[in-house]
C-alpha cells in the first residue's frame, strides 16, 4: 500500500506524538488496520507482528 504525502504526514505526526507505550501501541494498531484494509490475511500477519512487539515492549518498562 502506498501512502500519499498527506497520509505520510498524518501518520508521522501521530507516531511522533505518541509518548508512552500505550499511545504507541494504539497508533501502531490503527496504522496496521489502515495498511491491511479489507485483506484479512494481511491483517492476521500484522496482528501477529504487533502482538509480539507489544509483548516485548511491555517487558522493557519503557514509558
């Protein structure tokens, strides 16, 4: 999926504004849903990827 310059700007700003792991996680999940669109196989792959990332971040004690 290719993003327009406006979409890239939106997601970059959202990611920069995410200061805590819960904020980053919500933003990443929202981005993943946007990337997957209606493709359930892509969504399933992204869920596995982000699930692993979220578990790893929780264990690191980052703010």
